[in-house]
C-alpha cells in the first residue's frame, strides 16, 4: 500500500505513464500510416478510371497500352506486333493517362529519328 501512495505522490498516475506511448503512436500515424493510406486511395481511384489507350505498368514490371477494360480485368497490348495479355486490375501499379501532351512528347523523338534516316 505504501508503494501506491509513493507513485501517486510522484504524479505518475496510470495515464501519465502511457503519455509517451500515446505520442509515439500519434507520430507514427501522421508519418507512416496516413500517407500510405492516401497513396493507396489515389492508386485505387486511378485503377478505377482506367480506359482504353492509357499506358500502365504492372507490379511485375510489364509496360503496356490498355486495349480493353472489364470489371475485374484489363487487357494490355504489350508489343508493337499486338500481343495481348490479360491482367487483374489490382496488379496495375502505375497508370499514365492518355493525353495529347504525353503522346506528342513521346512521339517527337521517334519522328526525328525517322527523318534523319
């Protein structure tokens, strides 16, 4: 019983002893958990908005152009000859939306090389 009175006299109540642990958990939340959750939600939104013509990279490192999109799968054109591969949507890691600016930037060096030949 004397030990309890000594702890209470020091001001180290049960809540005060856990305060550093609570602060560490709050810091971990804002440094680690929250940014990861935000990035995951952004990727899920990009995957949900995939459409034909978008360039994607799978988790296995395969680069392709979206040929067809269904509810759960995406068919990618992976070679210039037209080879098609079917992937589950969660296996998509990076989505680059099709747009005029990105297409022109990528096609310009190829056109310059052809004109030099």
